[in-house]
C-alpha cells in the first residue's frame, strides 16, 4: 500500500499517515477509489482558474465564527496556497490531489458504490450542471462525507425559506457550497433579524441571499457598516431592500471602497441627494471600479463631445451609462446616428439634452422611429437634435396616432408640440376638444 500511495504523489511521511486510516482496505479497492476520486474531483476541465477565484472570494467574504467542516476546508486551501501557483491551482490534479488526500484521508474509506457515487448522482439530480460537481466537491470537500437524508435534505428544506425552489438549490450550492455548513445556516437567522430591525422586507433579503449567498458568511457587524453608508444617502427601509435585492454584492464591499465612488460622483457636480437617487436606481455602479469602469465612460462622453459642465445632467438622467459596455452598447448607437446623417456635434447635443438615448436599442427603437420620421412624416432627421426625447415615445401608441391626427387636419408642428403635450392638451390645441379622439388607423390611412 505504501508504494502505491507514493506512486500517486504522496511523500513517504504522508503515505504513512494516510495508510493508518486504510489498514483494513485492500489494495485493489484502494486503487479503484483513487481512480474514482481523481475522476470526480479532477475531471478534465478548463475552469481551474475559476474554481480558485471562487475559493478566494468565499474566503474573502467570510467574517463569522466557523464550524469544523469549514475550518478543515480552509486548512486544505492553505495547503494549496502554499504550493507553486497558489490557490488558482485548486482544480489541478497534479497540484491538488495529494493535498486533498492529506487533508481528508477518510475520503478513501468511503464506500464507492453506496456512498460516493450516490452523492455525485444526488448533486446532479438537484440541478448541479453536468461537469460542475467537481467545483462543489473542491470548494467544500466535507460534503462527500454527508449523509444525504440526514444532513443535506433538511438543509434543502431550510433553504426553501429564502424562496428557492428545488430547481434553484443546485445553482445556489454551486455559487456557495459552504451553505451546507452549520455555521452558515445559523447566520441566516441572524441576518433576517438584522434586516427586520432595519424594516427591510424579508422578500428583499431572500432575493439578495438567493442571488448572492456569500452574504450568509458575512457578520452582522460588517453588514451594519455598509447599511450605515446607505442610510447617509437616504437609502433606508424599503429603499434599502430594493438596493440589496438588486445588487446584494454591495453589502460585502468595504465602506472605504463605497465612499470612493460616492466622492467620485460628487466631484462630477452631483449633490448628495442625487447620488442617493442614483444608488436606488442603479446600485451596481457603486460596485464597479473607478479606474476600469467609471472613468472609461467619462472618456467616452468626452470623446463624443460632451462638455464637463453637462456631465451632471447627463448622468442624472441616465446613470446606467456607467454600467453599459462602451464597444458593444454605447458606441454602436452613436455610430448609427452619425451614419444616419447627424454630425458628431448633433449627437453630443442630443446626449446632453436626453442621455437615456444611449440606452435605446438600434433595431427596436432608433431605426424604426428614425425611418418613420423621415419616410412617413417627411421631416428631416435633424429635428431629433432639438427634441431627442422623440425616441422615448411609443411608435404605435403615440407617435403614429398623433401624426395621423395632425396629417388629417393638415397641421404642421414641431416634434415637441406633437409629443410633449398630454392627451388633453394635445386635443385642446389641435382638435378643439377636451380629450384626444384617435380615428381608427384604417380610416386615417
């Protein structure tokens, strides 16, 4: 047995320690188990780096007292970290197998057919995607020792408290395998009590945990620090619930990182009240990198001719631009407008006047409305420069009906007069009645 253990990579001293656990195991069975363990923990995959990053993220956001299973897992991670390549090698068979056996020698005592294979089958049955079982096993090896009926199924029932259905459990487990540990489960009640005190609806807390279960490893004292920062910007009660449900990862940020984004926005000319509204509307902005994300969007705006003095209005109207991809989302829309006949200066003026324009789909919004304006309404595209909000109105429900009413009465007016009025104002100004009466499309045509 010792020569075999050495042949799979264990040092003589490690092989001696492991062999003590295996004194009643036959060599043929041991060989078969080693082969299977390598197969389920280290199957061929290109996600080795991803597993290591997930492990580091789980460690980074852990701030509660832990149980023995998590402690053993951390010790296992430390052994990997000490090797060449560090934790990113967690999924590597050559780098990790020996550490796994040294940390969990009982693994080779488990019955192959009645336990190990049953556990793998169970994980697949609860929705863990094919090829991802190894991610869970490597990020939380103690799971392999659990009894499915006594240990795991009761936890599934407990997790249903966060609104997760049977089909969700596999996904949650894949994101955060430590959810199976007793210390993490106990912290769920603590987190619920904490947010109940802050008048946050349970549904918002559950949604946050479901999408970002790492919260369950976060201490109340750490959560309190971020909640206080949100409160400084007027984000409390239900508003706080909306923010954490939308971007729960913000709760795991350090207050200093959050405040840097707040200061960045204030330096652009936005007051505290506006920054609070942006936090409620687009909280993911506050979880992004200033250098890699936010400043790049400012460079984009500067590149199309938006002056610094106009930035507060542009950002206030459409803060989502900070989390939009420049090359895939923002630039294509600018290029479309310019190819349609508008100058760069025209587009810059439009963005300054109505920045939500940057969020409209070319094929679903910009193109059909521009073509209707030019081809049917017989107006120059330049008209949208004065009133870019034109693109915000429904083509079928507002633009076309009002155009056909005006055409039927031989009335010429600006886009703003046509669309900027409510129904009563439009009817009074152009139809001489108190409310808008739109003839059927067939009669108008």
